[in-house]
C-alpha cells in the first residue's frame, strides 16, 4: 500500500518492489490510499484478509492506516496470526522508522526476509497508533497544518515555531492528576515531528508507553525544552516529567488528541499499550548493513 502523493522515493520503492516480486514469482496486490481514513480502512480490511503480508510504502501516517486495518481485521474475524507488516520509509517524517537505525538497504532486505520482531501498538479508544499520541501543543500544530506539508519535514518546524510562543496551553486531567500543560505525549516510539526526540528512552517492545509532560512554562523555558529535544536531553530539565505505564486515563472533556500526525479523537479517552501485538519484518542477521 502507498500514498500516491509521496513523490520520487515512493516511486523508486515501487519499481524496486515490482522487479523483485517478479524475480521471486510473488504476486503483489497494490492499494493506493485515497486520503479518506474511513474509506481506506474499509477497503484495506477487505484486502488484508486475503494476504499474509502488508508492505507499506510511506511514512507514519500511511503506516498508521495499515496498523489500524490489520488490528481491526484481527478483532472482527479469525485471521492468520502470522500476518506481518514490512516498511519502506518514504514519508515526510519517518519518525517510527528512525529509531531502528536501519539503512534503506536493510529496510528493503526486510521485505523478503523471514525474520520479524514483535512491537507494541498504542491505542486511543478504538483508534490505534504506532508511534506517538499527544494532547496540547502537538495537537495544535497538527490542527494548524491541516494535513498540508508544503515544506516537507520542515513543515513541522515552521508551524511549531509559529505556535510555540503564543499557545496558551490546556488543563488536562490524567489518571486523576489535573495540571496546566503545554503538551502531554504518550510515546511508543522515541521520535516525532520529523526528528525531535521527546521520549529518548522509549522502547517499542517493552509493553509500556511513556507519558512525557511539559507544563505550561514561560516562553524561554519552552524554547529551551524544544531545543534540547533535538538531542533527547530535555528530560533532564526539572520541569519535564516522564512516567511509564500500560494505560493512561484522560478524564478532561473536549481536548483534541493527535496520533502519528493526524487528529484522531477527543477526550475523555483511554490511552493504552497493546503489547507485542504487531509483527514487523526486520532484516536477517546476515543481511546488508
């Protein structure tokens, strides 16, 4: 499956995949996303029932769609538990892929490898996410972008800077603790916004999410927090709080929740981790480095 708007990298992956599938006598069924989540989800659920592997050509948003389709199929019908997903990163941010440190040759090798690893998947009510969910500033940035990334990966940077100094924050209650925050993130992966590292110690296979909270601090503390986030060092700041858990209950009302770069829900909501619920194709030990 692929986003037809992804550009040259996607086309290169597509040509490579078609060539290798022919050489291996593997039949491919292509699906081009249309941009409507519900329509794509319904069609992918029908297609996935007939396949044993989903190969995603795209970034976090396209991968998010694939994960939702795969896990919704598992919920609705008895399917092969060995279904797996392979990833050929070619999106705007590729934040989920970044934490593995694989070269493009390794990602390509993983498509046809027999090796998989189990990774956790986050969930906000009925919607799944693979990398990170958030309330507050991150949701405000996603809302302001409205799906438009005209400057590529720098779109997150430009929109974030424009909002950073004037965003008023939100009051949110998580697990009974109410506070005024700039942002609360629920991290499965380590990176977001095309390269920031808000959860440097997060692991996609530990069965937990990390909640990273930045309170509604003054502008100079906001700026310092995000500057250090480039290097994953912001968690050393006294006002930044990190806690791990398998679930977090947000009881505040009418707060937008974003996940993997899209607005997906409004609170109240339950954010939880589905441990080891996805098989991700990875390169074999004797593959390319």
